[in-house]
């Protein structure tokens, strides 16, 4: 028998389930809330990544306790789905420099304009990345840190997204899969490589601070032994690449071939469909994301 843990780290909470794939049922579940940082200026929406790691550990420990040690020994893998676009800035030692600016943070309008101008305008943005440079995406958040918090920016050595940071917490590996990476405005979605034009518009040094890119079928590693012992997990539990919540939602709803449309309504609302080739909207109203199943995921 083999059990698997699924994690969804959203804006408001983390949810964990234990899946028995043979019996095709959920055998345990748990939830832990997150809070937004209060008192910030208008347009600023931030959370401390410690909220996510604390909730991750709490929910895993809770579901492990519910199934008991005998069944916990059957756990073989963990997969993490997370809110997209958030900027988690880490120093050379992997320590969080400041709270993460979230997908719903709109304080970076000026930075969007600066990046767009530097790369040659909206059409150039679509050519280099497949999407416009928008406040919700990660790229302008990095430039915001450089312009508004230079002391913190000098410490920056690693850039991760929320679900990547949870994978890092679990495994110690810096890693990003193509689907979630396509929501950064730093990825050329056609080629699945980092966009040199956007990187250079922010800071050429940024290229060294972005994590390796991978397909969603790859794994960043196994749960760190000391963390596994703390949570009641067996050694060697594999952590999957996971992905952004929309990309994982597409897979879970069978949206992995043309002809299927999924709608997701949570803290935000999205509609998306699988495509077997890049779909770049000339008006920039549809996000030209990569899917986490090898294709693309145009999203509105």
C-alpha cells in the first residue's frame, strides 16, 4: 500500500489531504489559516512565508496523527500546490529577507511601466514572455524591492514563488517548474526559458538568483530527514515538483488536452483551458501560461 499527501497553500489557508490511490479515497484531511500583514499602505498585500511553513507543518503533522504511525509508514510522496506570483526573497543562506509580496499586491504599477519601457513596450513584452508586465506578476515585485528597499535588495540571492518555498522548506532544494514560472513575467513561455530581456531590464545579476527550471514530472528531492522525524513521516518521502494552483487545478479537473475548460473560484477567480501550443493574446488580456502537463494554459 502507498499513501500520498496533497498540500494546497492558498492565500487564506493551507489544506492537507492524505490520499489512498488504491482505495481511491481521502483518508485524512486538515486545514490551518494564514493571515495577511495588517496596516500596510493601500495596494500592498503581504504575508510572511513563516505563515506558510508553519501551516504546512501543522497540517502534515495533523493528518499523520489522524492515520496513525502504521499507516504513516506507507506515505511515499508529497505534492504541493500554491498561490501563484508571490515574491519570496531569500539571502545566500536561504533565509527570508522580508515578507512576500502576493499576487494581489498592486503596489508595483510604476515598476511595470519601467520594465515595459526598458524592453521596448507592450508588444516587446508579449514577444519576450507571452504576457504583459502586470502588477500581479513577480518580475515587477523584484524591481520594487530594488527601488524601495535597496538594503534588502543587496541581500537577495534566491528568488522563489510560494509553492517553491514550501518545496525548499521540505527538501532544501532551489527549484521551479515551468507552469508556476510562467506566472512570473520572467519566463519566455514559448521556449520555457528565462527571458534575458526582462531579467536585464531589472538587473543582469538576477539571472544567477533565479532557480533551475524543470518539468513538473521532476522532483526537487525528498523530505529532509530531520523534518520527516519531526512530522512523523518515514524517511525518503519524495516531494514532487508540484505547481501553481491553477496548473494543479487543471490536472485535477482533467484539463490536460484540448477541449476542456476549467473555472476556479477562491480568493480569486480564473478560467483556463489546455492548449498544445503557445496561445499569446495580442491584446494581452489572456495570460499565456505554461501548463504543468507539458502544454500551455491560456488563462483569463
